[in-house]
C-alpha cells in the first residue's frame, strides 16, 4: 500500500543515501528477531533507532556493521557497498563487543588505532571530554559499565569515518555525561558525518534528526521527533486520583511521579475519564498535556503494539464472520 511521503522523507530523498536496508530479517534458532527491517539514512543525518529492550536494535546494528549476516534482505552502504566492503568508511561501537578486557583503555585505543585505516589522534581530546583520561592505564576489565561505554565511544569517534554506527552510546552514563556525548555527536553531525545510534532512553530523542521506532521486528514509524510528537493521539495527565486503565487508549496508563499519563481513545473524552476516577476527598485534575519524548517512547513501545494486535484480532473476527455468513447463505 503506498504511504504518504512526509516533508522529512522528501528532504531525505533529495540527499544522498548513505545506508539503505531493505527487508532485513534475522533470527536465532526458531526465534525471529528482525522480520523485515526497512531503513534509509541520508548523508549527514543523525538517526536514532529506538525500541524497548530485546527488540533487536543491537542485532540490526551488527548486521549493518557487517559483524552478523542477515538471514534475508539487502544492506547497501554508500554507493552500493556491502557492510564488509564499506568498513574503511564506517566506524562502529557495538556494546560489549569492542573492548578487550585484558588490555588497558590506552592499549585498546592503540589496538583499534592501528587497525582502522582512518584512525586519527583525536582520542586524547575525546577521552578528555568524556573524563576517561585518568582511567586509561587501568585494565579495561576493571571498568564500570559507563566507563566501558565511554571507551567504546572514544574508539569509534577517533576514526574519521563517513558513517558511525553506535550501539547505545549513552547507556549507563550520568546526565551530565549524556549531555557531553550529545554535544560531541551534534558536532560530528554538524561536520556532515552520518550517525546511526540506538537507544531506549527518551532523552536521546532530542538530538535526533529522525527517529526510527523498532517494534516486533520491523520499523513501525520514522520521522522527525517533532512530527512524531504531533502525530501522537492526545496525551492526558491525571493528578490527584487513580484513573482506571480502561479509560485510556489500549488500556494503558503510565505513572510519572505523582501523575498518571495515558492517551485519549477516540471514543472517549476528558469528562468521561474524570467520571471514572475514584477521587475520594482529593481534588482531581484531568487535562491534556503536551506530549514528552517519554510519552512518544511509551506510545510506540506499549500502546501501538496493543492497538495493532486489537486491529488484527478484529480483522480476523470479521473475516471469520464473513466466512460464516457465506457458509450460512449457501
Ligand atoms: N547471538 C545470539 N544468539 C541468540 N540470540 C541472540 C543473539 N544475539 C541476540 N539475540 C537475541 O536477539 C534479541 C534481540 O537482542 P538485541 O540485543 O538486538 O536487543 P536490543 O534491542 O539491542 O536490546 P537492549 O536495548 O536491551 O540492548 C534478544 O532476544 C536476544 O536474546
């Protein structure tokens, strides 16, 4: 079915394509992880691949980096190169797969510096900005999760590549360090570098030119963050009372501090939700609230899949009803 082309997609089409993945599938044993991934990244774009734990973001990145072979589908980088052929123009940070724990941080940097044809001396500055310099002479096995992420990122960003594939570069980092990593990535992006990173942290949405949500083995939505936010069903905030899940879209509510958030179902309104709340003596407020990136993440992770499953169940039921009616008519 032809889909409407958004403004962003039109702009992306006008730019050179750096990464083009079509119908990529990958499974392990009997379990399918990726079931038909379509993804295009334009030159100079910072695209964030988002999705919940275990959805297959790292597996996809591994396929795009040429470290894992997909079971089906095609991946083209730059002008028709396979991921393996494009290695000299690509820099990759795959979580837990890069660092040799028996080497110090510095030795790891030297090892990868010798390995990649486009390695530079920028590692000193990057390690400094990531506050890793003082730990560079410790064995990497002693590193905390956050320190390991910083070393992987330093190794990847030291390379003067055209395309960076970064697996959760902000995972396990504190807020100040996430800001530093965002600044670094925006600088690279500003210099025309193409970045594809994975994340399940809504905070990372704010630096993305586009976000692609992965769910049930496919990319289910891709657009600018602002466009995705605009397309969300109305977001509702409840304060002062327990709202029943059934009052919201897909029967899902999300607790945030002392408030409950959910999405307005088409057949309901704020008054109906208010009427369904057992408020006791509390003053209850039910109001629409501008969506946040956390709302966006919750929608594509928890609400949309339930809606899709409900639509599929309804379609199956009506097909069965039609078939039964046809049998009765005979
Ligand atoms: N080598 C492997 N053998 C078997 N299963 C694997 C292998 N690698 C990944 N998987 C499975 O593939 C699925 C997707 O894993 P993946 O690491 O890509 O998820 P993710 O989206 O990156 O999750 P997270 O956000 O937690 O990092 C998981 O169920 C995982 O157990």
